[in-house]
């Protein structure tokens, strides 16, 4: 992604068999991106969620286990003029309070020329 741009991607939660969609109706989700694994969550570069006070995750088809992660321009507009590689994960919590990591990866944020986002 580019600094100061919107970045949108879809995540689908699957059941333990790895094939069948998991119904995530009533669940909550978080997206956390950091420069290093050891950075405390409160100091993460980007934090999004499906419930207030965190926003940016929308359950687009909960019966099919689908959600959309929307990183807004404001989340990266003040990043440096060099590329950054952030580690990220997406976690969900079911109705019983169990937490599962459903995606893990690296997000590269490259600098851009235009700094304005409005």
C-alpha cells in the first residue's frame, strides 16, 4: 500500500476443517499492524476493530465468515518518507470469548509524493 491511501482487503474465517465458512455473526474482530512483534498493542502503528472505539472492520457476509478490513488514509498519512514493513494479524473473538488468529502477514507501506488526503 501507499502512505496516505485507503487500503481494503477481505478476510474469510473458516472452520477447523479449513474449507467450510465459519458463521461469525455476533463475533468481534481486530486488525493490528506493528513495526515489531514486541511493540505493545497500544503503540501499534495501525489498530482497527469491528466495535467501538476501534473501527475499520466490517462484517460483509457474517454467515459466510467474510469481513472487510479498511485501512483509512489517516492511519498512514504521517508515516516516514521511507518504506515501512509492518507485521500484522487479524484476530476474532467468538460468543464464548475464545480468541483466534485468522490471518498473519506483512504489510509494506511505501512513501508517496502527494501528502494531502483531502
